[in-house]
């Protein structure tokens, strides 16, 4: 699996920024995937206030592997 991560280089077209669309598309096929599990009341977060379902997703784990 190839994951494009632009956190250090500040590349805004990385996969973590596209992840919300992956959730929306997946939710259209699999109804148990819900966007509100990944987006908090404050918006789409990938910082210390990230939601547990987002933090446990494969995309998040691969994007932030060995960066913290």
C-alpha cells in the first residue's frame, strides 16, 4: 500500500486530506461507516483532538507511522 503523506513537507494534496471522501464513498456502499465517526463538531481533525475511530483507521496509522 502506498500512502502519500505531506505532513513534514506541508503537501496539501496528501491522502489524509482525501480521507473524508474515502469515508463518504465507503459509507455509500457500507451503511455502518458514518462520517460523524470521523468528523467532530469542530471539523475534520488530525491533531491531538482526533476522534478514536479516525485514530484507529489504517490511513491515519500509516500516515503518522513513526512521525510522533
